[in-house]
C-alpha cells in the first residue's frame, strides 16, 4: 500500500547529503541586473490535492517515477525569478525571488502532496551583503508570525530561547533556532556556515526554513545565499520523519508515534536537567503542537 515511500526517503536523503557535502559554490545562479526587469509570475502551491496547486504554468513539470512517487517541479530560468504563494488558509504567505520548487506525493498515500520544498534568494542579485540576508530573514519571520506560524522545537530537544538557543547549535548543529531572536552581525557571521534552520507550525503543517551560504569567489562583505523552505504535513513530518526508510512503520505511524513521542520527551527532560546545571534557562512556557491525526486517540500522550 505504501509503494514508493522507501525510494522517496532514499531520494530525499541523497538530496540532503548532496547539500551537506557540496562544494562551496552553490548549485544555482542569479542574474545581475535591475530587479524591475525581472518578470515575476505568481504560482500558488498547497499540500494535499494536487489540483489545488498551479501545476500547468510555464516552467512546471511532472515526473511520475516508476516507484509510484510523483514529483511536481517548477524552475525559473533566464533571470525570471518567481513569486510563490503557499496556500494554507489564514496562514498563507508569499515567497519572492523563487528559484525552484518541488512537491512530492506517492501512490497509496491518501494525503496527496505531502511535501513542498522551495528554493529562493535574498534578492534578485547573485550576491548579497550579510546585513541584507539577515534583514530578509527577519522580514520573513515577521511575516510568518503575523500569519499565525509558531516556533516548533523538536520533542527530544531542550526548550531554549533567545541567545541561549542560538548558542546551543555549537553543541547540537541540528537544533532549530528561535525565530524571535535576531543575532548580532558577529553572531550571524560566525554561524551561517553551520547551515542554521528554524522550524514553525500552523494547523497541522510544519515549515522548516534553512540557509546555505557560500563565498567561493571571495567577495568583500558579501556572500551568495540560498534559502529553502520545506513544507510538510503530519504524515511527512511524523510518519516519514520518525520512521525513515521503514515502509511498514510509516504505514502505521499513527499507532506507533505516541510511544516514540514518550521516549523522545524523556530524552528532552534528561538534556534539560543537564543544561540547567550548566546555567541554561528552560522555557517552560513552550507547548508542543497538537497532532491533529492523533486527536481522540486513547494512546495520544498529548
């Protein structure tokens, strides 16, 4: 029934590895020139039924893989960067300077498109100042907060906020940062090479903002930035996320997840106890998001 899931997980794993192991030159190009000359076309995407996304516009393509996994892709070329709108009710928002986007669904998965990944730039230019990149992040996060997106902390990770959360990635590079904290320029420059990321959620959808920076051409006070937003529904975030590569467990993720969450939560408490002894402040006001697929389940730990 879950035909196509394992190839997808392998594909995504290879993609992530490719980013992590890539050479300093980023795998995209911007075109120099007046941003007013860039023709921006609005493309609407959403999770769920593919018919709700604009899948027939110029630059779009569909790859129906023999495994049963389907990839819906957009590529903006020749300097014509795109504008995307992610549709999610009152949580919808725009992404400009889009370079590419890819959605994924699979035969046997009733949820339709369960993931979108969107690559975009700080501006239409090829390189940007660090100040501009930080301002773009700050603007994006401000917009997300206005639209009702809330910070997410992994259930096995400590509930840290502000500068302490920022500094914690020195100990745990995959820790999701606090989007309410804007670092100093020195903090920003010291951390951008670590591929920082921030995670949000809103009404059953999870959003991961990640950043890749490179200065292969030794620009002065400038760098090439690639921003990526990945949207996932609960099936993708919890089912594939907690049981990667195991199609049987992915198929039964709703039954298996509560026990996993309890183990992960125990890990969080152990880590927090150690950090408290080191002087960290634990944000006890943070609440894990409700998992809609588990609501009403007698085994739901929430």
